[in-house]
């Protein structure tokens, strides 16, 4: 028992000595810091006197810097105004409501999310316009489409049927010998592509599209390789795509797309207002595939067209939707206007169209 009490007493003494040493060391450190602070204050006072002597030189440099900063601010303001002017229609009135996180039971397993999807779609439009040029003249068109998507890969077949190209012609057959005109089924396009999201909201796209034309212009089928990038901003989606024609000539089409989808549940639950604006730049190094087949037009390189679109998507059920739509094509330059008039079947450079889309996705 005595040995036990002695051990406890020894531990208490050592603890008190350690605490005392800790207090002494902290006090010494405080005194050293106080001395350093005094020395620092003295040095700062001397430095202040030196800075006062050189203030005149600093004022001169400051004036020059302010002039440079003013010029930079003006340029930045001009760029900001230009950007807002282009994107204002897509950022304004409505904003997407934040999506609530999915409940654990609602999350799809990886194998279900990777299933392929098939989409059947048909556009019924007042006119067929391709990159600003009219492919039909005063007649409605049906444009059926079928797309299969799996793991980023996509395959699509698309066609155009003109209801008034020739009233006595069969659906797919060319006109009999000696008769002028075009087949009602005027075009069949095949597209394959691959899309990959390389990081959050940023995707890359590569693909190929073959434009199969019916007689009498079937010899002018085109094949384009394309690639692009896209980014989903909170207020709109921006995409830039380049198409290169490889069949007849080294023609290049650059396209900038701005799109915005706005929920409009007041019209119908799940309905959306989809707005779009596209800007195209066309570069023709050898134009041997003009629609009017009037011969080569030489080289052409210019800002070409602007397309504005709006449609309202109404979901009928889980798989089917219907979308009324309108669109407007405008030339961006006088040279583009001349080109479109020469290569449009209606000889016009500005085109307004409307129609409806039916889509079923499984």
C-alpha cells in the first residue's frame, strides 16, 4: 500500500513539473515574439518613409496602368454585349427547375441503362429546306426517320417524299423516259455517328452521312464526314460541328448551334418549348453539285445562313410525343442571298416553314 501511494505522489510531482515547464516556455516564446513585433514595426516605419519618397514615380505608373485597364474593360464589355445579344432569347424568361435527386429505388441498374433505344419519327412540313436552299417548290413534304442508339453509337435512315413533284408518278420509281420532272421520293440519307461525354457537360461527336438523291440528280449523291463538340451550360446548349464533303469536291460546312429547352407544364404536364438558332459558314472549293445543275459556280466562302426554330413538344404517353414546329431560314450576306436564289427550287433566299412532328421512342 505504501509503495502504491508513493508511486501516485511521484506521478503528481512529475505532472506539476511538466506544467510549470510548459508555462515557462510559453512565456519565453511570448517575449521573443513581442521583441520581433517591435523590430517589425520599426522596419515598417522606415519602409513607409522610403515609399513616400517614391510616390511620385508610382503615381505616373499608376496612370498608365489605369489607361490600359480602361481599354481592356471596354473590349471586355463589347464582347459581353455581343454574347448577351446572341444568347439573350435563350436565357431569359424561364429557367429549368432543379431536378431532385433520384430516390435509391428509382435508380436504374447499369445493365438497364445500357439498353439500346429505337426511335421512329416523321416530320410533315410545308417545305423542305436544306442549309437555306429550297428542295421543294410550293408543296408539302413527308420526312420519315428511324434511329437506333446504343452505348453512344447511332445509326439513322431518313427520307423525303414530296407530295407534288409529279402527280402521275409512283412513290419510289423514276419518271418514264421522255417525261420531265422528279421522283416523289427525292432523297434517302444514311447517317452513322458516335458521341462521347469526355467530361461533365462536354461531349465530342464524329460521324458520316451519305445523301442519296433520286433521278435526275442521282449522279450528285454526296458523302460528308463530320465532327464536333458540345457543352451544356445552365442556360443553353452550345454545339459546333464541321462537315466535309468528300465525294465531288472539298466543300466544308461549319455550323454553330444554340438550343434551349424550357418546361411549359401549364400547357401539358411534361411539355417543353424548344428554341434553336443555327449559324452556318459555307466554303466551296469546286461547286459541281448545285441543285439547278447549271454548271460550276467557282469558289465560294462566306457566312451563309441563319436558322431560327421553335417547337412545343407534347408527350402523349411514355413513348409517343407530338410537336408543332415553325422555322425561318435567312441569308447572312448578299453573296449568300445570291447563292440561295440560284440554287433554290423556288428561287428565293428567305424561307419560312411550319409543320408537325410525330415521334415514338422505345
